[in-house]
């Protein structure tokens, strides 16, 4: 008799899949230990620390010296000298008392005391009131003998219309010599900040032109922080004034030391305008041999002869029918000055169609 076969039980599809999965798991567990090396993971880059922004320290007001804004009187002649100028703000020193003061662009007293006190007050008020230069082109207006900054109204408005930040320079014109006046303008120029201005233009009347020559002819010209690029003189006695020689006895007895500096024999000792500066001179005269003053020989503006206004290194020269004391405010002079600063010439250029 043939042996009986074991009965076959057909496997379901699910059982087959389960068996296959079990065999694969078993195979994976039988791998050699050396095959189970961990996968190297590169270390994460350290996070950069966030940048720390340190705010600039806020300027602090001085412990003393600040005052409530009070209008100041413009003295003529002035007894104040400028030390530092910033967009119409000024630190000034009184000739007799030696006291310093800070005056803002609206001619108001803001601080007084020592120079460091006024400097600290200026830094604080610049920050607090957000004072900024109106333009990076600065125009300085330098008055003449026994005069003051209030002569410059029309000139200031004209230059501001041309895009300048305009400030007058004050100095005690009747109280000290020309060299000391030059020291004041030199100090103002050296105290300018190139972060505020790109260039300086100077408009000077009468003695103010000699003050300008004295300041710019010094070795410090080469290291000025802001370059002087243009100068216009109005009625300046560059050769000295004959009238000063005629009044020599009065000049010697006068309270003003500058009167003696106007003598022709002293004018030759004043420095020469640097050639790098665009330089023009406007003289007053009637265009004849009589002039406005019959005492003076030749054409003149009543005080300075036309020929006495000439000097070296001029780029242009103009004679206008104006008298000495009114030159700074004369509309024709103002327009000619503005033309020269724009083009380097006083002449009116013809328009082309």
C-alpha cells in the first residue's frame, strides 16, 4: 500500500506577504556588526551673534550758562569777535570783558560764559533743535571799518537764492590792528568742519577785503579744512587809501588801530591773494577824472580811489557808479557779485536764441 501524503493547505496571499516581510527583517538583523557604522553628520555651523548697535551718546547741556532765548542787539561798530560759525550760529568773544556767548541763527542769545561752555551748548542745541546747514556751499560776509553785519541784507538774500548758506563774520574793527582782525577770520576758517561744508566763498567790503587778504595769505591756507574757492571785494583799498594819508594826524589820534593800517605804505605788507582762489574786485566811481570826492585826484567812490582797489591775481575787475558806504547794499553790486560767483566774470553774457 502506498504511503499517504500529508494534506496540503493552500496559503493565503496575506500569509505569503507576512512571511516575506519577516524574512527581510531577519536578514537585516543578521548583518555584520561592522556594517552598522553610524553615518557621519557634519556639525552645525555656530550661529553668529547678532550685531550690537550702540547708539551715539546724546549731547548734554552744560551745567551752567544756558539762557532763555533773548534777542541781541547788533552793535555798530561791533565789539564782538567770532570764534566759531555754524549755519548762522556763532560763538563770540567780547573785546573788553573777554566773555563768550552763543548766538543762534535768529540773533538770539542762547548761552554765555567760557568758550567750552558755549561749545557744549552749541553741540546740545544742534542735536536738540536738529540744526543742519542749509547748504554745503558757505558764503561768509566780512564788513568794513566801523561797520557791522546789518549791512548785508540784500547780499545775503541774493546769495541764499543762489543756494548758499550765508553767515556774516563779526570782528571789533575799531579796536585792534589788521593782523589781529586776520587772526579772527583765520580762526573761523580753521574751525569749519568738512562734514558740514564743501567750499567757502567770501564777500568783503572795504577793510574787510584787507582782513580777507591777511587771513588767506598765511601758511594755514594750505591746511584749511574747507577750501576757500572764491572772493569778491567791494571798495577795498588794496593799495592803501590816500584819504587815510591825508587824515594821518586824525588816524594817529583815533581810537581805531585799523585806521593806521589803511595807509598806502602799510598796504604792501599785506599778503597776496592765493592764485587758486577765483578773485574779483568791484570799485565805485563815476567813470571820469572827478569821482565822487573832489578832494581826491582821479575817480573814486568818495573814500577810496578806483586805482587803489586794484591788486594782484584778480580774475576780473568792475567799476560801478556807487558810493563807498552803500556798496554792500546796492542791487547792481549784488547782481554783479552773483554773476561773478557763477561764471568767474562780472560781465553780463548775451543771451542766445
